[in-house]
C-alpha cells in the first residue's frame, strides 16, 4: 500500500463520512422513506452496498486505478495539508446540524483554482435551473393525471416497487460515479488494490451507519416534501433526477453540485403541485423552498470562504 499521510487519512475519512451522510440521501432518501416501514434497513443497506462496490471497482478497473471517473482531470493530485482536511471537517459540522451543503463546492474548493471553481458554480447553477424547470413542467402534467396522495392499487404496487428499485439503482450508480470525486480528491489518482479494499470497507461501514440512522438529519428535507413516502412518488422523483443527473454527468468532466440539482428538482415539484392544487398552497411552499435555498447559500458561502482563505491567507503566508 502506498504511503498514506496523516492529513490524507483525516481528509479522506471526513469526506467519506460527510458525503455518505449528506449527499447520498439525495439519491437514497426517497427510497428509504417509501420502504422504511416494509423493508428491513439491513436489506436496503446490502442492496445499496452492492451497487456501491460495483461502481467503485468498475471505475477502478476501467480507468486504470482512478475511481473518480475522470472528474478530477482538471484538479491534479496535491500533497495533502491540514487546510485541505479543514474543508470536509467543516462539511462534517454542517451535516450534523442538517444543512444540505454542496460537497463538490466545499471539498473540491480546497484543491481547485478559482477558475475551476467558477466553472463548477456555473454548471451547478445551470443544473439547479434545469432541474427546477423540468420538474415543474413534469409535475404539472403528473399532478393532473395522478393523485400522488392516493393509495396505489394493490395489483399495481408490485410493479411500482420493482420500478423504484431499478430507478434507484441507476440513480445511485450515476450519482456515485460523479460525486465519488469529492472523496477521491484526497487519494492518489492511481489507487493500489490493497488501498481499494480499505476504501471499500470505509464506505460500507459509513452506509451501514447512515441506514441504521434512517438517513440522518438531511433526510428531513426529503420527508417534509409532499408524498415522498409513497412508492409511486418516490419512483417518479428518482427517475427524473437520474435523467437530469445523467445528462449533466455526460455533458463534460467538470464537477458540479448534485445537491443543487436535487434541491432544484424538489423546488420545481413543490411549485407545480401548488400551482395545480391552489394558490393558498404557495403560502406553505415558498417558505419551504426559501429555507432550502438559504441552506444552499450557507454552504456556498462556506466554500468561498475556504478557497479565499487558502489562496490568499494560508498559502501565501506559509501557514
């Protein structure tokens, strides 16, 4: 195993925990919410772990030891210093208080130049806008065709369950192949097999803890939205999110905030449902959307603070 320095290990562990506890709920949150009462969490953990291991080792094999799927092509490996580990440490704190922070911004900002950070920001803003508009248009149609709060017919439940597990699997794979870069940035770009085993173990243990906690505090953002506990709604949300995320993943290799895409999707969905249901619903929806957006801005502000501190205070002064 290649030499793993103290700050490399600290940064990796902080990032791994924060990404799993914070960002993975985007992709697994609706699945957990709609299956929590009928499927043992250990079964869901095993299924999610199987996809995670496949994604990790497939990427490692196909990309010559690089698990980032090319997302770090413009961010070369650096000797990890204490200030690099500071970013996921801050993310860890924000995660524990339930703030949906963009790990792409907060973690990668410690390594990326301001030029790359600007490109990440522009792509993420476009992702938020596209997700919100697409979700609004889709749920305007869906809300007129389906009453998502209405119970699914018993003979149809099996098909919706199968559809949900399939869409969640594709979404989980797509999201992992994008956001794994937020953890891989602390590791050598070519990872030996023995280090891969250690990395895989950390991820599986982190997932185990997240499922045992029922998604953690970030799960509340999913649960407070309309009908996310219903299998039909969860399946549609996961399917739309997967298509949007897949589009931006294939667009280019610039990392982006999947958190922004997810929050944008939920924003567009809530606005569409309020439009169809009645104007009085906007009094409830707008504070909900505003709260989520404010939390995103807190994360962005923290990310900008980290990159400015590193580039203009810590490194120039040799701290």
